């Protein structure tokens, strides 16, 4: 059953006003800048030889990798962030492709620029679904690499999260602290990762331009609330998720399983879109139904 939510104009005006008013005290000028391309097109079904990750340097210490569409229609995004002492890779891809070589290429160039001969790599996950952890077996054999467990207990322990999901944790990469927020609902071990240096908030499969599959409705509502509160009290430049499934036409997505997506929605979402989602989820009062919004679709599924 599909239910299209139609918030009243007055309600939308309040949402827009709320978004505009959620101004944070911190100066955006203090954040390290970066760039995003207009499109992260991941190609079609033909790999044209060896499949290649699309690699984009948001800035010299922050990389976005996208798995090629020809290797898995999910074509997830992976994020590689460098601190002075170690680097964090968030997610290891959907499998069926060599994910270590592109990461090694970036790491080798980074080390050359910094006169280093080694840098430790931490591989963690936005959540435990197969399209984000399948490369773990390859990274398990890589030197100087720690692969964080996928279950909630392992995530809690590694990031020092006292109470799950109420508390947040941290990881210090060396002069670069990342905040880790539990956001269960899509999957029990889902986390968001906030980079204080750039203001980028990585939101996994919980918030991205596509179908937000909700398995635990109560947990999801609380998590979207938590994300919204965080984004209202911290300078957030971009919210970057793990997929793009919407098209560039508002409220229109590519059908499930689409490989070739030449006219995708932009990867980045902002605070206004999150506030809208939070507002709609709140109005549902625990009875979450499939709802098409402009940039995302709320899509409850069986737990
Ligand atoms: Zn997922
Ligand atoms: Zn996914």
C-alpha cells in the first residue's frame, strides 16, 4: 500500500521556518572546505574491462569512493578520512570487486605527500547490511588494518559508546575527532559519523536521496530526532549517505534494482530535508507508512 503524505502548506511553512531558524553558533568559516561533483554517475551494466571505483577527493584528507554499477546495482558510497595518525574507511562495499586496491592507491599517495611509510587503517561500517560490509574479508588480510565488528556490541566497544543508542562515541584519527551517533531503525547497528573538521555528517542508509527502508519504526523515529537535534547544534555542511536512488526529478526514484542511473539526485542532503523528514515522521506518531517526499521515500519493511 502506498500512502502519499501531503503536509499542509502551513505545516511546510513551519518546517521551512524551523530549518531556517536552526542556526548554530559555530562559524562555518572555521570548517575545512571541500568540493562535490554535480554527479557521481557510476556507469552502466558493462564494466568495460576492469571495474573501477569512482574516486573523488572532497579535499586532500577526505575521499569519497563509489562502487561501479556494473559490479553491484546498489553501487554504494564509501568514505575514507585521514587524520594525522590513522585513517578511517566507512564501509567496505557490496563485494564482487577489488576494493583494497583503490583504497591503497589513495593511501599511498597520501603517505607520499606527508613523507610517511605507513598509516594504520580502521575499517568500520555505517551498518551491518551486506552491501556495506562485503569487502571486510579482503581488508582482513591487509597489513596495518583493523576491521571493526559489525554487531552493536562491537561498535559500542570500539567507539566507546556507554549507552546504546542514547550516547554518542568518538574516534580520534590524530588531530581529527569524529563523533559516532547510534541511529538504529534501518538496522540495529546503524551509526552516523560526524567529521568535526569538515562538518560532513555521514548518514549511511538512514538518510540519503532514496528509499529509507525502516525495519524498527520506533527506533527510526528516535534516530531521526537524534540526527535532527545534532544537526541543529553542530555546523553541518553536507549529509552524505550510502546510496542514491532518487532521480533528479523531485519525488521520483529509479525502480529497485536499476543499474544505470544517468540522471541521479545529488548525493548531498541538507538540514532542511532532514527537518522535513523528522517533521513527517513525528506526524505519523509511530504508524509509519510508505510516504514519498521530494528527496527521500519513507519505506517501512518487515523487521
Ligand atoms: Zn542497509
Ligand atoms: Zn545499503
